[in-house]
C-alpha cells in the first residue's frame, strides 16, 4: 500500500495585504542594473533612451526605472557621481564638489576654453538659430569667420541648409555636443536672455557637473609646454549677453525660432 504524500503547505496571505503587480522586481534586478550601469560607464557621449534600451535589451520604462534606481543607490551610498540627463540622453557625471579634485589629475594637460568672440557667436546662434554668418556679423559689428570655424571644429555648431537670400549663405544651428558641453538637457533649458551673462560666466569658471572628458584633452608634455589659455572672464560673458539683448529687440523671423530646430544633429 502506497503512502499518500502530505499536501504542500502554502502560506496564507496576511490579512489586509494586497498584491502589488508593480513590485520593484525590475528595479532590483541586478542584471538590468548592471547592464545599464556598465553601458553608461563606458559611453563617451550621452546615450539616448532608445539607444540605451536597444543596447540593454530593456523596455523604455524598465530602462528609465533602472536609471532612477541606480541614482537612488548612488545617493544612498554617498557615491561621487550621478547619472544626469543631458543632450537628450543619459551620462555619468561626477558631482560638482569634486571638481577641484578631478582637475588635479589633469593639471599637466592642456585645457581648451572658448574665447570671448567664440562665446558671443555661439550665444547668438543658440538664441536665434538657424542664423547666417552675415546676420551674426551684423549683430557683432565685426567679422566672425574665425569663431565660426572654431565652433564648427569643436562640433558645437553645424550647418542647417542655406538661407533663401542673395548668395544663399549657410544657416548655422547648435548641435547635441553644444547641449552636452553646457550640461543642458535641451534648448528649452537655456536661461532667459537677461541671465545669459551670469550663466556663461558660471560655465567658464566651473561646470555644473564635471565630466573628465570636458576637463581636458590629451596632452603630450614632451612635444608642447604645459601652458593653458587664459581663463575667460565674466566680462566676455557680459559682452555676449549684451549682443543678444540688443538683437532680441529686433523682430525674429519665423525660421529663426530655436524651438523649431533639432539640436541633436
């Protein structure tokens, strides 16, 4: 005679406990968190959410939840970095209070900074894009060929077609690199024109979130003396703001509305 097996005991649900279908299972899934973290750790530019989902094999809600959970863990464990949303993507940034510490690591490397004229041109393009070179020169009163070339080389601006005007001059607009350089999520995050001077001065002195790539570029000490270009001053930033404020008094053509431009390039 075969002995019957005792029934499996299933613990009853505690009285008043309601099952939560949206439990933090995905948030605490170590595999998902590790995948998102390593992708952001090795990325040399912001990863847009669709790209992050593609690489991690996650749905958008799960990827966003993983980012939020990682930041929660970083804050809880007092880590020195956070995941920031910048240039319509996600990237790891060190906290501002560690900027001086990070800079010491790059003290022998050459730091590239934008000149005052380049900042003026960039500010005009940012607030009036798309805009032509003759229009920029009309606002500044001087030739801007040099600054435009510099900004193109730094990938802070790009061409956006040609204007339907005599000579068909190129139109210029900002790029996704512009957003990343200034730590902006989108053009909507640009400060009001009246606050532009203080914003640029603050960016030149110390970025909101210090990224090691932004602090310096590779420098060969054997081929070049360890010198730095002079730091920009608040005067240059104020000059940029003055130019923009003067231009804002003029009527802005419809095609020069920043909101109609796509900075992602």
